[in-house]
C-alpha cells in the first residue's frame, strides 16, 4: 500500500501567526488605531488557521507543532474576546483589568519560553520566532503593569519588537514553501547540523 504524503502545515500556521502579529503590533507601535482589521485577522487567520494547522500537525504526529499552533490559535481567539468592545457577549459584564491583562500576557510569555526550549534542535529561524515572541509577551506585560507615559512607551517598544517577530515568522513560512516548491533552499534559515 502506498503511503500518502501529507502537506507541511507549518507555513500556514506561521503565516497566520506572522501576519496577524504584524497587524496587531502596528497598533501597539502607535502606527494605527485598533480596528476591525485586526479583530478579523485575529479570529480567522491568527485564530482559526492556526488551529487548523495544529490539527494537521497532530495528523503528522508532531506534538510540538500541534501544541504551538493550536495554543497560539486559541490565544488569538481569546485575545479578540478580551479586546472586543465592552458590552460585547464575550465580556459577560466583566471589565478588562489592565494589570490582570499583564498577567495574561506574562503567562503566554512563560508558555512561549518553554516552547522555545523545544526549538533548540530546530533551525535558527524558528528559534528566533519563539525567542522574540517570548520577549514580546513580556514587554507587553510590562507595559500593562506600568503607569503613565512609561506604559505607552513600553507598549510602543513592544509593538516594534512584535513587528520584527511577526516578520520572522513570515520569512520562515516562505522559506519552507519556496524550498518545497523549487526543491532547493533560497532563503537561509540556519538549519541544524
């Protein structure tokens, strides 16, 4: 019986993560105000597409990919529920507390830091994505814990760092797609030896 070749779901998950992360962090950096563009991307590409990629990784037997993509897909869906305007069905009458939001972001940073350890035998590009994401979560957490103009400055710094993080995920996704399509590596990703 011939074995069916499964597609690599990582580029889908990385693109969903990368593009959504760039859009949200353009807002965090102060370039654009929050709008429906970010919310829609958070639900559909950052959220649902990553959950689909996680399910595909499960079928391939990849625990790391399943955990990462499914978790970050659900992160985006939970974040959209949190940032939805008050009075929305997601809030159920509860306000969003800025300092508690900091703890939400801190815990996602902790999860990401542990996931980073799982990348240590992977390519350098994937390591950079996870390391820069952990830093992003912790910068955002610090921005939510701070008061006054320092908080706004910290969130702007986090925004610029987040744009770099998202761009690194897009780079890795496209490197994998191009290599599979052309049969050769055009974009270096620092493959493990």
